[in-house]
C-alpha cells in the first residue's frame, strides 16, 4: 500500500480477541481505513500511545483483565480521546448489554454477526458525526 494512500485513510483500531474475526475485519475494513489491531487492555493502551487513532471498533470480551466496556469508560477520560468515535461490535446481544455499552460511552452498538454494509456504514457515519460535532446516534442492529 502506498504511504500516501495510507495517510489519507482514518486510523481504525480494532479491539478484538478472536484471531479469525481480526483477520476478517482487517481484510474487509482496510479498503476505507488504516487498520490497527489489538486483543487486550494492555495492547490497546500500547496502540493508542504509539499514535493518534481516529476511530475504534470495540468488542466487549477481550483477553486480560479488562473488557471493552471498561476500556471505553477509561478512554472517554483521556485528553484527546474523549470524543473519539467508538463502535461496539459484540456477540453480547441482550438489551442489557446494549444499555451497558451505551452507558460506557460507545456511539453505536452492533451485534455479531453483522452485515458488512451495516458495519462499514456505522463506522463511516460515526466518524463523520464526530468530525461535524454531532451527537452520535445509535444504529443498533
């Protein structure tokens, strides 16, 4: 990939513990995003401290001692990241899970499996809404 092409794409951090899901998401989302991947709270903080991330795709279940909701609450308190778009993609599909995710600070809550077009549109819309200073609207699937 050309450096210019990569620089023009928003930096997406996929926070997902399942290797197969990581591979699929990276392959699919690299068309529109400059993709980074992590699988735990430790690697999450390594990635956001390495470079400025533009948007996060967050799973709830992760490796290590923190889940995606805890990381979402924490990042909302970090200067420079308090308004970053966060789209939650989780196998946790109950209303309580959705409510907990939105309360933690995610912009959009999606459940696995998700249609590719819905995932891509949710990420792009969430990023655009934040750029324009609009409040996110949840596109729960």
